[in-house]
C-alpha cells in the first residue's frame, strides 16, 4: 500500500478526508498539531479518530504559535466571533497555518516515504481563509518538490484536497457513506471546560447547517 500523511485536526472535514484517503487505498499516517490553540480538545478528538479509523500511526507535533498570536485561536485577548459568517477573513484565521502544517507533513512524509499528503480544506462552505483556497493547495506540491530531495531524486509530491469543491452538506454525506462517526469529532473554536461546543462560532454554525442541509442528525453536544 502507498503511504499518505493525513492532516487530522479532530474536526468533521479532516475525519472525512481520512476516510477518503483510506477508501482510495492509502496506508494512512495521521498528523495533528498542538500549536497553542484555545480549542485544544480537538487533539483528544484526533487521537480518538485515528484509533477508531485504523490509522497506521498518529503523531502530534508541538509548536507555539502563541509566541506572536495574531488570531483569536492563539491570543486570548481576542474574542472568537459569535455573530455569524462574514465575507472577509475573520480573526479566527491563524496566519500561514496550513503552510506551516503542510511543510511539517512534507518533512515527516520524506522520512517515511509518504509522497502523498491529504488535507481537508474546502472553498465552498468555509470562513474565507486564504490557506484553504485551491490556488494555494495546488502550488504547494511544487514548493515541496523544490525544497526536498524530490527535486534531485525525480519524484513528485501529491497534495490531495478531496473536499475542495464540496459543500459542508456534501462532505457530511460523503463521510457518512464511508462510515465516519461524526460523534467522535469536534469543530468548535470556543468550547466550554467540559468540551461542549458553543454552537455560535463560525465553525459551529457551518457544521450544524451542514447537517441540516444533509438531512442527517447532528451528533454534536452543544452547551
């Protein structure tokens, strides 16, 4: 089986992405990041998902993006918006996060011989994050090739974004057809101390509306 690195945040999209990678026949190595995010309960969710879905190996890479903040997810002085999804890049955007994560995934992939990386970004029902858009994802494969031994050894990186053009409802339907247990996932940016979802942040709103549009019961526990 070909090996693949799957970026697994513990959320709905990344869980579906893992299922899609497995369905495509890859042996999956899941990777999560403890980067100082306020919603650290997603790390426990990623561990649950990796085990439940039979990933070959799960790693958590630690880095501290709180050193410079710049996002409501990494700076407690900034509030997570609860007024709905807007048209501009929101304060929950973590600067260059997916660029950093994909670079680290490429580093691990080069070590274990995994030249395929799966990331659960989409550009339909999302929060206008620039690092979720198709042009960035398409460009990263060439960046990784030029910055690794691929450039001398004549092989290619393949960056898979199977959810790129799907709505949240379509993602949920896909995952359900592949057997994803969404009760194991969490998407909230501002959960309470018990880990229950706030139901009002952008991520919660998009998630819940996706279940409504898909006609599938939302298993999320809200506070």
